[in-house]
């Protein structure tokens, strides 16, 4: 085992997405992106939905739902509601979700509805960013 890697396990509600050695993982936190490298301090970090990157061999991208990342003794576990690879993303559906969210934002909404719509827009934008990466690789 190389000293510049750590054990990474990415688990969503319906599957184990990834298990293996990794050099880096970058997740969307509530106050910006968080990067975990080998021998990171033990901690738990809340994860927001959005784009994540990780480096098992080469750089890989995915879209994650909300969850948390736990770092203990050079073992990292990312537990999230959902996770999708670029090739699993339906670009047309994500574009429609973006358009629906933008239309809803233009309408008068309660604060709760507004935050829900913002979350929908954020999720659609992340899916489009990651989904388009697959098409241009």
C-alpha cells in the first residue's frame, strides 16, 4: 500500500459505488469544497449535494446527494443518499429539471418552496456539469 493513498468506500442508499485505494477525494461541503488526502485528521464532515471528484487511478467524477464523510485512521467512508457516474446521468432529464426550477424561481413562492427549488436547481446543474464531462472525454 502506497503511503500517499487511503482506503475509500463510497456508499449510497441503494449500492456500494466504489471501494478501493485513493489519493484524493473532493466533496461538496455546505461551506465549500472539502478535500481529503492520505493521513487526514480523523473527523466527520457534512456533505451537500453536488459534484465530487476522486482519484483512485485517474480523476473520476460523480454527482452525490446529501450525506457525510467519515475519516478514521486513513480510512474514508462517504455515505450519501445518491451517487451517479457521468454515464448514468440523463442529460435531457437534467436539462428539463433545470428549466422547471428556473421557471419556479420566477414565480412567487414561500421561503420553504424557494429553498426546495434552489436545491432542485443546484442538483440539476451538478448533474449537467458531470454529465457533460462524459460526453467530452
